[in-house]
C-alpha cells in the first residue's frame, strides 16, 4: 500500500471538480428513458464463489455514500478522484493473494471505496445508513485508546427536543468507543448523578457496558438547575485518578453536552488542566438558542477541544464525528501507523471474520503540522486463514491453536460454536462460557472471558 500513499496525496483540491464515479447505488440503473442514471453506467457483475456467490466485479471498486452525505459534494468528488489509485492496488493485491476477501478505504469525508465492486442495496425505505466512520475498524485505527467522561446537562431548560437530542448525542459518542477505551456518563443538574453504579471511576467501553449505558441514559429526566461547573470538577477528578495506573493510559477527554454554560470556568481549568491541558474538553451546544454559544465555545477552544452546535437530530452524527479528527491529530503528526485487528464477527455467510486496518495520513508538507487524517484502509480476513498459519506439527496429537485479543475476546477456537438460530435455542457450550452479543442481524461479536473445564449441553 506504499504506492497508494505516494500517489494519493498529491492531488490539488479543486472546488469546481466534476467527476463521474461508480456509485454502488446507481450502477446498472436506468431512468424512464432507458438511459443510465447519473453516477451509474454499465458495471458488469458476475457471481463469484469466493465472495459468497455474490455478483461482483474483480476488475473495479465502487463508491458507497451514506444517504445523509451529498454524493456530489466537492469534498466527496475530490476524495473519490484521489483514491482512484486504489483500484490498481486492490486488484493487484487480489491477484497476488487470491485468499483475500473485501478490501476497502473509508474516507474521513464519508465515502467508502469497496473492492470488489458490488451493487449496494438500500433498506426498505430506500436509505443507506452504513457509514464507514462509525465502524469499529475505522474508529480503532483512527484514534488511540482514550478515557472519556460524558457530562450531560439535564436541568429544567433541557426538556423536550433538547433532551432527545442530548440522549442521541450520548448514544452516538458511545458508538464511537471500543473495547480499548474507558468511559463513564454523569448527569448534571442541582446534584451530580451517575448513570451506573461505578461512581468516581471509568468502565471499559465494551459492547455490554455501552448498551447498559444507553438503557440508563433513556431513563434520564430533566429537573432543577444545571451545575455544569461542579460536573467539570468531578470529571477532572475522575480522570486524574485513573491516570495513575487505570484506564487507557492514553488520550483523555471530557464531553460536555448542554444548552448553555453561564458560570465562570477559568478557575476550574487553572486548577485541574492548565497549563499542560492534558485533558481535552469537547462541547456540544444543544438547541437553536445561541445566547451562551461564546462561553461554551471558549471552554472547548481553551482546552484543546472542539465546539459544535447541534440544533436537530439530523446534525448529531456529523458533529459528533469531529472529535475523532481532533484526537487523531497527535497520531497523524507523529506518523504512527499502528495496524489494528478487530474482534471476531460473523458475516452474512456465517463465516467468522476479523478486520485488519490502518490509518491513512496526509503527507503534504504544507499540512503536516495540521495532522490531517484522510481515512482508514483495511481488509476482512477469514479466521480460518489465520489458523492455517499455526504450525500443526508443533501442537502435538491433542494440541490445538486459538487466537485471543488483549481484551479477552477469542478470535478463533476449535470449540467455538456461534448461535445461528433464534427460534430454538441451540446447544449452549459452557466449555468456553460462550457469550453472543447481537449487534445487528448479520453481525455478531463473540466474547469469551474465561475457560471452564467441563462441557454441558442444554437444549431449551
């Protein structure tokens, strides 16, 4: 992929660029007159056994753009044009190694380049909600591990739509966290409320804990007066304690979600964060009212964070994603190219997979100091292919190999039996204390926390 890096970054941005690309939603689509629609055109597809018998093109990649992103936005067109060099790289990779499956590039602007090319099918409402920037492989590769305190204002002024937007903002932030991150959520009104029993500490942001946070956040009710200053102090105290040996031992940030902050915060920041500014503070101003915008913006700008104004539910996703770009800057400036591996998941063919990905940075001299993340490049790897690398002759007659992550997730094990039926509960193999976590219908995460000796079979 070094060739890709050399080619990609020397395109000069052109705000008036006109460029027709193969949009995965539009290819092979005709209008009422029998002509191909814009961004469509003829795109030959053939069933391929290697790709689950899906109709694909191994000669070309396609571009997928979420419905909430304009597919002819100048940023999209310039990014797609620059990443055209990946077509040859992806094709060459597959020719050199036919065991490769999907190869892809997720751009920080929102588009997703996928090889081999396929026709993307929207949901029943004609909407494409898939956004590569929300995927685990993108988030893990784009940022370093982080400790996050989410402080949400639930005072009386946050009632109605503001509270709904605030809850959605919390859930969206939680969705950007992974098992290498640590988090807690505190609610701010006259007193400080913890949404979980872990008062004064952080918990690992694995899927179980994130889903538990979301359930508790839905129960929040507005009341009283918002004491934001008190919540900021509490957040700094928690982060200072975990920095002494617990947590991620890397990035630290406070996410403040409020409709206004009237207090004077300078003394708090002088006591806990200045002059080093080790903790970044990101502020999210909720609602259409901008009376307190300057103060909320001041909090973020003076603590190496980012300020954003969220007035509708539709604005939440794009605004929340901005904090990832900020946290990625030190990694970009230092040219850290860490390769990450995700936890095991199951694709639509019920095959256990893992994803390997790495960040893509801008190397233009004029932007090196800005720390610009262009996106993340990656590929899916069947676990059976990794297991073939194990030297069987060294394992012995009764030996076997298995893969485990640093967070206690088993990537592959001979006794791993994923659940594939929801109507009749299949055999539960307690030998591995198997725990299946449902994310969506075609995506399962398998976590195994410890191994027990006995095997029990239970039929429900």
